[in-house]
């Protein structure tokens, strides 16, 4: 499976994760997708969603810190 870019890589990893989630959702919704593939796709989508949540929390903390230092 494709690896997600590490934190601090200036956001391309987040955008790539969202794009991959969209592609996975299309595959998950496709009735032709096998159960084996469906299981892999759901697992990968779950990992990507968690990655995105982590990134968003990090961005929020950064913005909060900037706001507090004004």
C-alpha cells in the first residue's frame, strides 16, 4: 500500500490522502468490488481518515498558538 507523506511535509500528504479516500470510496461503492478488495479498501480508507484527522488537529493547534501569540 502507498505510504502517506510524513508530517511537516507542508500539506501535500493531506491533499493526497483526501484524493486517495475519494478513489477508495468509489471502489467501495462499486458493486463489482470483491469482498477481499473491499476489506483492504475499507482498512486503507480508515487509516487515511485517521491521518487526516491527526493533520487537522495539528493545524488547529498551530493556528491556536499563532492566535495566542498576537
